[in-house]
C-alpha cells in the first residue's frame, strides 16, 4: 500500500483517494473471515490507482532524505541489550 500514513489510513481533508484501496482490502478480508460488517457506501468503493501520494516530511526530514539519498550518508544505529 503506497503513500504516507494518512494516505493509507485516511485523514487528509483535501483528497483521500489512496485510503479507499486499503479500506476495501481490510473490509473484504474481515467479511471473508466472518466479521458481520455492513456494505461499504459508494464513496468508499471508489479506488483511484493514479492518486497522488502526499509528502508529509518537514524541512528537517527532507534535508536528511537528501543527505542519505544524494550524498550517500549511511545511518547506523547501535542496538543495546539489557545485559550490556
């Protein structure tokens, strides 16, 4: 499922076209498993495969994205365990 978090789960007021695909999939999986849901309304059945994803990163995240992607920066995070 493509898009940022609110594209997939819905929440953008301007356009939520990307949220309908995941909704349809989750609804059909739940119904196939026996969950008694009402049918989806017509508005939720529309799926736009050409919908545009939002870009939700702020200026700092956009800067880091450029550094990692364009300049080849590598992010390494050391993982500590409780016994260390």
